[in-house]
């Protein structure tokens, strides 16, 4: 199973707000594969003037490299990012602090719970 999670530049610390994360860590099952840059990692204020569909299309354009991901683990996600991920048929799974602070911890716990 290919799983993505929003992380800081260190490639492991979970970034709380998915749509604003600088990168996504990509795992195949419990193995780290690579990172994917999030071209949409801007301040939310920069997008206040965009219409709903423009904002979604902006996210969608910026996350095209996530195509083929089956699941994304999120702590917090805005409605525009949620809709963009759903358009790519990526299942969104909300996680909380009990999953840990690192991508590796969160992926391991998710896989244990879903095996």
C-alpha cells in the first residue's frame, strides 16, 4: 500500500496542516520511498481572494505527483485540499497525536491497525 503523510523538511516530523506542508513523505507499506514537494505550501492568507474552484484547482495542480497514492494520513486538512485529494481518489485518514510526531511512527501504527 502506498501511503503519504505531510512532513517538515526533515522528512519525518509530521506537518499538522496538510495543504501547507512543504513536502509529503511517501511510503510503500512500512518502507520510506521518497518525498514529493508540495507546490501549494503557502500561507493561507495568499489564497483568500481565490474562488472556491480556483483554490481547489490550485491544490490539484500542485499535488499531481501524489497520483497513485492510496492513502494519506492527516492531522488537519482544509476543505480545498480535501476535495483535491478526493479528486485523485486518495483516501484521507485522520490521525491524532496518539500516532506520534514522526511519519515513521504514524505509518507503523496505521499499518498495525489496518492489517
